[in-house]
């Protein structure tokens, strides 16, 4: 099965990712990421995770969340 990048549409041919590729209509494709797009996506994901972790509400000492027993009682 031939891999095609879901971001930039490069096609993997013999281990190389190429832009200009002539393919036959009988080839089967699977989508994924080329190495460059994968690195970009992982970098963006890291930024999102760091941003999300930095805006979490502070933990207040002595205050606990409800236990399931409190809710079901």
C-alpha cells in the first residue's frame, strides 16, 4: 500500500517522500504524515498541551471533590 501525507499530499516511493508522483488508478493508498509534517504536528501538539497545562485552575488545600459516595447517598 502506498502512503500519502494527509497534510501536504506527498507520496512515499521507495522510502522517499516526493511531491510529483504519477500513480496508477489501481494503487491502494493509506494516509499518514510525511516526516516534515509529522514534526510540525508534534510541535503544535506540544504547544497545545503546554498551554492547556498552564491554565489549569489552582488546587486549593483542604478542599476535595465530591466522592461518588456523596453523590449517590
